[in-house]
C-alpha cells in the first residue's frame, strides 16, 4: 500500500504515535469501575441485534481486541474510550462509500493466570461483503490512530493472528452474543432464566460460559451498540410500507 492510499483510508492517522499519547485527561471523566452487565444492558444488546437484523445490518464479523497486547497506556482505564475511537474510525470508513454498519460490543477484564490477556473487547459488526478483506487490513492502521492509542503487535486482534471467519447465520451471531453476555450479574441469572418476559428479541433462556466471567473491573462504558440500533433509534423506527 502506498502512502496516498493509506491516507485516503485513514486521514486522521498520525505516524507511529507512542502508546502513552492517548488523551487520558479527557477520558478520566468516564472512569467508573464496572464488573458486571445489568439486565437492562443485556436486553438492550439483544434488542439491538434484532433491530440490526430487521435493517439488513446483521453483524457478520466477530472481532476480538486485546488492549494490553497493543500497548495501550493504562489499559484497564482507557480500553473503553480506545474501543469507541476504533469503532468510530471503522464506522466512518464503511459509511464513506455510502454503506451502513451496525455493531455491538462488550468489554471484559479477567486475570486468572495462564493464558489470560486482561482487558479485552468482543465486537460484532456488520461489514459489507466487498469491504471485508480491506476492513481486516485496515485494523492495524486504526489501532495506531492517536485517539485509539495502540501499536499493532501479534495477538492484538486475537491469539491466532488471523481474522475470525465471517458469521453467515443469525444463529451464529446469537452464539457469539451469548458468549458476550456472560458478565451478567449472577443475581440476575434466576430471573433471566425463569421470567418469560425477558425472552424477547431472540434472547436465549441460558447463558454460555457464565463460569468464566470478568474478575476485574472495566473503567467506563462496559457494553454498547451503535446509535442506529440503540433504544432511541428503535423507538423512533417506522418501517417503510410499500404502496399497494
């Protein structure tokens, strides 16, 4: 890739900024420690998935980001803002060509010894088929953006170093979102499994991998969805009706 192509795809990238260049002063305002997901957050994520599917923007790419591997300054406290900056770059790039996207993310923080990476993110995002290969090649560039604050290293986007396979079915997306739901507060498990009113928008009656939740907090926003599938967007959505 030549420099002009690199600039066209990522115009706000600075050249090799140090990891400590993250604007921590601005980010400290959101430093509230969060260990668990609330029932409200969980249901919002699942309702967002249902709305994304309705819009034709069902996530088809699963992305993992290990912030400690990327050299993020104080990753426990800055991962939430770093992730949102990364997703902003991805969204802007996808939308630049007239396409649309939607995403759901969850941050986890687990320190249990061998094989754990500390604070990391799981992301489900819709990437148009013809952009997917380019999307994966640009991840390294977006990671080095000053607002994201990382450097690319093997393992930054997962241990295997290769992009996850595209998710081609709704059931596949649900499976990943079940995994991303495992930090639900344990007190909510019985309510979640027994109350029919919570079984909406395709939300499953059980949680996978609940025996491996975060055991360290995330500072700032722990989970979220893109604005076009959040509560406000869902409440104001009016499907277009074809004239008879």
